[in-house]
C-alpha cells in the first residue's frame, strides 16, 4: 500500500507551520505521518538546524537542482527559494508513509498536477485584521515586508475554495483538534 500526500497551505501568519508541527507531534500519528525536509536559500533562523529543519543551500546550487528536476515543487517566496525534494517524497510514499507537506498555494497547485490524489487542507485565519496582528507580533517584519505579505495573503485566501478542506484558525487549540480529527479520518480511510 502506498501512502498519501497531505498538503497544508495558508497565508503567512495563518498558523500552518504551528499546526504542521503539532500534527507531527501527535502520538496517534507517530510512525504514520511524516514530514519531508524542504530545501531553502534563506538563512537559518535561530534554533534551526541543517538537515533537520531545512536543507540550506545557496541560490546557485538551488538553481542547478531546479535544472536537474530535483524538486517536486519549488517557488520563490519573498526573495528566497523553497523546494520539496521529489525523491524523498516518492520514497516515503512507497514505504506506506503519509507525507505531510507545509507549502504555499503555488506549491500546492504544483503538487496537485503531479499527484491529483493529494489531499489539500487550507488553514484560514479569522480575518485580515487578525492576520496583520499575528504578523506584527512576530516582530520580524519591516513595514514594507508586512505590506507584501498581506497583499500576498489576500490573493492566497481567494484560492481556499480550490482546497479539499478548510480549517478555520481563530483558536489554535480548536484548529489543532479539528485538524487532528480530519487527518485521522483521512489516513484511516482505505482509498489512497
């Protein structure tokens, strides 16, 4: 039996990365639900480790890997490249593992073209006002980058209707519970 691809997407500040980590730490999913290690050209954030959180590459090496078809999907996001290694995903699926991807809407569309059976879940913030507050709370955004992220978020929110499921994240605990219940149903269903 092959595994399933489950894609989490949502705008910056929607909580998708936090929910992605929470799912992977859920005891009921241990050994079944796995993450891939993405590749990026951005510098590591404090606490991030090479080969555990990301594979950090130069833009030159990343470009070479694009040319060689190394990525299942890749995108340039806010001045840095991100990609999902194709072979890593294929190997995990063959082993019967369910692969949980945390990627933007463009990457999700690329995955859907190659794997139409991929399950797409959109993490939706309660409002643009709340999304702005969450991004400001990070204290890592300049006024200009905040404006760019909010403009991109508006466009990404329009894509939510293209997803199989939407999780509303007005309360992190509620969203986590809803997502855990949904993923449990998805990975326990027989179709793949």
